[in-house]
C-alpha cells in the first residue's frame, strides 16, 4: 500500500528498482508532480457518508444492474434470509431467479419449487402475486395437477389466481375437488 505524502510514488519506486538491477537508466515520467501518482492512496479525501437504508430502497422493477452498490450489498445480505421483509424490487428479483430455475434441470426445478413453497409459508410472501404465479408455473411445468389446487397453507390467492390454477389442472385432466 502506497500512501501519498508518506511513501514514494510508483515511478520513483520503479526507477529505484530498475537502477539497482540494471545500473543507470532513465525513466520517461509523464508527470512531474509526485502527488499526481494514481497508485497512491490519499488519506486527506473524505469517505462518502452511508445513506440510510430507508432512503435507498430501489424502485420496483429495477434489476440488479440498476441498483446502487449499497443496494446490491443489502440485496446480497437479504438473500441469506429471504423470508424476511424487503423492498419489493428485492423480492421481485428473487422470484425472477426462481422462475429461471424452473426451466433448468429437473433437480434445479425441484429445488426452486421447494423454495417457492417455503417462501409462500412466510407471512411476508403470502400476498406476493409474482411468487404465486411462479408457484403455478412450477406446478404446471412439472405437470403436477394436485399441487395446482392445493395452495400452500395460509395463502389466500386472488380469484384470478385460483381460477388459473383450476384451469391448468383441468387441462391436465385431473379430478377437481371442492
């Protein structure tokens, strides 16, 4: 680590090392100001203030690339406990990831369906429409008729979601139960 106003700059260190190895050598320095060395850390610069979490929530529909570095860090921390409450953008991004896994190998699809069912058991996620749609999609892709009408406990799907589930199960030709 090379600190400005304490250590020599990169050009000085390189020149010193080359003179020691090769004898007399001239180095073309593009700058004459030793404080203009990009390799040195300037301790006089202040660090940016950390913005409060509440003020930094990403807007719904923002993807990972659209988040600030702080929001990305919060998102990655939240992924360790996705059953907890989070900004809608975080939840939607995680659902999108799970949906992609529904189209992958059988093993990944099974794991994604289990994760979706576990999330739906959490009060935080029981009203999340996109997760309910992912649950329906997973059951349909697996051609799992009984799951299409057996909603996870505690989940109260909207009328449209319930009808979509019944319609998909009817297409599979399975019996419908009240």
